């Protein structure tokens, strides 16, 4: 066992030297005389550790002991240090300047409890330093970091210290700003400092930079504010500035709100604008290791799409077939080249409108499946936000996200606005902030559609309420009507293959149903069939048809059409 331990430490001389120092000083009944004697025995080890930590002789041996005591993850107070060394407690109190030096160099973190007496003060080795020693990773001097990500990590660690009340809010801001001033030679830091944000905005931006680099890019603002600010007044002020949109970070589109968190809070993330500016040099490397995760959109890949058979009236089918052919990759590529030569925008935009249940959404899915394209389905509900200006920003964000998706995927994705009535309906005179928001969202959407590059499909259940400004923005407008009797017959035949042809014809002729309604009726019938296990019965199916109309008959009475 000792041999294995020796072998594991052999590759890490820092750990080996810290262990030697700590073991030698343990139970040494330490005083000034014995200290000099012990230091002479570990002179080379103190030199190795001191060079690594950039510490004085006294700081080196004391840190080694504190590190050994912290390995189990517990904080260390002066009383436990006294017992470890087996010495006079007054000697330990005399080491306070050395401990202060270790704290100022951020090698030790001091924790403040409710009892502020010196004897109650506790210390622990910061996770940053602990990991650096464990991995034999060089620790930068106060004025030097190997790269900007090491600096970002250090700032996040300082925020964590504030979270544990190891640092006051004032000290946190002072230390972070001093650190950024010293390290402004890094391109990212120079850009941030040149923007001249407030201290509050700067710290939040650095925190979001850490989240983004750490493969998250989201921060629960309630939690962030709670831990960074140490007074109720400062907490309220910070949240008010953010939630009201008064922060320059929000006003100038450096950060944006994203989905509500599980606990009802609000989450913030860097915008594409901020990411492009701050991470431009390393963006390719970072994004390459990330899966595509669009905001305010639901990502649907072709392999997850089921493409059932669909039946349409002749005119609808003709238009759908044409669009399907255009979206085949070879044809789509040729169309883009042709449009480019003619000076046209190369976007293909389609509006599917008509009554519910007529297959609009499923056609969009089928087109994606057939042509091997992913769908970015816009979550309309998530776009609308109660905070002033946020909904408009999210519309813009959706189109920026779509452009990123075009670069990420081999085949151009489909941007899908399902049930987009609220976005493309006729605009109203402004009488409230909600009306103003809706009009602003529509104006942005119109602007984006004007020079759109890619594939966009929108669906709407309305037929006559389309805003005139949107009409020319959609290249293809397909009106989905309820299927004709012959088409309804094919749908019934697929859903209820056990029914005789004569019964299928009766259902097709007597009930003017959409494909979605027929699908619902067949599902309800087969669920009932689980209970009674009877053969399909025309009368039962007819009753289900009646219920689908909410007892409002559309045709004559089934079974009595020919009665006298």
C-alpha cells in the first residue's frame, strides 16, 4: 500500500513535498526554536513548494499544513491548527500575519461566521488552488495568468467565495475590477473594459462568460443576485435594473432572458452579439464541441419524425408535390444558384393556412422527413414575454439562431412557425403596451422575411385575417380545405380497414370531416374496442362523428336518407 502511495506521489513533486512538510510539523510542539530546526530538515521541499505557490518560507510551511488538514474537505480553525501542531495557542495567534498573507494571495479562503472572535475564524484551501496542486498545474502570480479562461475561472471562484460569505460584496467588486485592470492585455478583457460597463454589469458579464465557456451559457438571475449581493437593498436594486431592462447589458443586446427556470426565476444568457465579440478567436473550437441547442425553438431531427400517409384534394396535392420537389437538396441548390444570378433572395417561404386538422403541420414534418432536413419549430409561447422589449429581442434571436443552424447542418434546416396566427394576423391600432409589442414583433418578422435566406414554413388556422403586408413575403401560399368525399373515403379506409366499402362510403359522404377529425374518431373507436372487443360498427362510429361536431349536424340523418 505504501509503495502504491509512493508511486502515485512520485509523479507530483508538489504533493510529495507538501506531505513531507505537513508530516514533519505534525505534533512537533512547535515554537520558534523547533521551527528553525524543522525547516532545515525540509529546506529543499519548502523551496519547491514556495516556488510553486510564490510564497515566503513561513507561508509555505503553514500552507502545507493547512492543505493537509483540508484534504478531507473540512474548514480549519485556529484551534484545530493548535492541536495539529501540539503547540501553545499564543504561538498560533502570532501566525495571524502569515495567515493574512495566504488569504491576500488567495491561497486560503477565510470564512466569516456569526461569531467574529479571532478564535472562531475558519480557513480552507480554495478549489482553484486545490485542483492546481492535485494536477500539478502551475499557479499564476497575482499579475499573471496563462490564458483568459484561467482568469475567468478565478473570477467565478471569487463569486463562489462571496456565496459562502467568505468575501463581502464590496471586496468582491473591488478585487474583480482590479484584476480586470491588471489583465486587460487579454483581448477579451480589453474589449470588456473598453465597453465601460458599471461594476455590476461587468461582473455579471464575466459570470456569463464563465457559464458559456463551461458549456452552459445560462445563469439563474435570482440565484446570482442572492449570492453576489450581501444586503437586501443591493439585491432589490440589482434585480430591478435587470427585470426592468435598465441594464446596459440588456439595452444594448449583450445579454438576453431565456426560458423561465423550474423554480420560476429568470435565466440570462449571452447573446450572439456578445459571443461573437468576446469569443471570436476560440468560437470555432468551443462550438465544435457543443451540440446545437437553439433558444426559443424546438429542434426536431428527421429521424424522429413519423411520416404517415396523407390524402389531399387535387389542387392541394399538386402544390405540396411542387414544394416537395423544390426542397430536394439538388433542386434546392440549383434554385439558390438561379436566384443568386437574378439578384433575388434565395429563401423559400411557404404559408399553410386553413381549418384545423387539415394536415398543415404534418405536411411540414413530412417535407422535412422526405428531404432529410431538421426542423427548428418556433415556440410561439416562449417568444412572448411580459418584459418590455424582450419579445422583440427573441424574434431577432430566432433568426440569428436559424443562421447558426444553417452553418451547423449540412442541409439547410426548416424554420417552422406553427400556429402563427398571433404573429401574422392583421395589425390593430395601438391602445395598450400589448398591442405595441405585437406590432413591433410583426415589424421585425416582416423585415426578416424581406431578405430571408433559407426555408421557412408558417401555418395558420385563419383564412381571411392575414395581414396584407405578409402576403407577398410568402412565396407559396397553400390553402388546406377539408377533404372532398373521395379523399375522405381513402382516409376512412386507412383508419378503419375492417369496415365494408359501403360503410366507408356512407361515412365519407355523410360527414364533412377533416383528416384530423377522422383520426380522432378512429382513435376513440379503437379505445372503446379495447373494452368491448366487437367488430367495427357503423352506428357506433356514426355516433362518434356526431360528437365530433359537438352535436351540430352537418348533413342529413344517418340511416334515414333513403327512408320514405
